C-alpha cells in the first residue's frame, strides 16, 4: 500500500470515528447521569424543581429507539423543555445494570423493566410523579420532535387524566395548523 492511500484510509477512519463520537453525544444532554438509584433520582428531581421523572425503556438493537435518540432527543427544543420539566433516564430492558427502584428494591434493569413494568417491546416511555407513582405509559416511538413535546405537555398539563393521547395529539395538531 502506498503512503498516500494509507493516509487517506487513516484520515477516513479518524473522520468516521469522530462522527461516531458526535452521534453518540448529540442526545447526551437529554439524559441525566444516574447511578441507578431511582429513590435518589426522585430527590434529585425534587431538589431541581422538576415535575417528574421520564424513563425511556430501550434496547440496543431497537431501530425505533435509535431514531428517537438521534432525531428527537438530539433536538435543542426537546432537550430544553424536557430537562426543565423532567429528569430523563434510559433503562436497558436487556441489561444487567443494578437498579434500586422507587420503593427501594434492588434488581437488574432487565428485571425492573420486564418483571415490574412488563416492558417487552421498545421504546416504552413512562412518566412518574415526584413520589414515584406512574402517571402515564406510552408504547412506541414519537413521530417527530413536536409530537414528543406534546407528549411531555400532555403529562405535565394533566390532560392524561381526562383523555387519551391520540385525542390530545389531534387537538394539538388542529391548533398548531391554524
């Protein structure tokens, strides 16, 4: 291999590696750092003036999860609104990471997801109040960043108590298009 070709390959490899770090980092501002103790996370959320905790149940090979992270959670407007209102944490439904749940029980993230919340497919998004009570569970990806923002507002506004998200989303689309 000649030196010029080797330099091009090395440059391409470096560029590819750097782009991977950028892709991995575009949504890092969305999720809060966590040691896996949800009781402590509740206190952190309270201290920070959040309205609740948002758990994003995912698995590594889920294309819908990857799309949400790369095209929705990476949006500045999403990061700003959700980090203002929620402490957002990812949960790997196939993981062996130790988690302390809202009641203090210790288990793996897999047990937490599958045994406690019966998450079988991903993504599943759950919103909890500041006492650790489940407010709303949404299964499946959001269509786009706007729909995801509506999902957050749906929970924060309390609309989840009175109507299904599909009706709320329809109302928002009608208002948004006027």
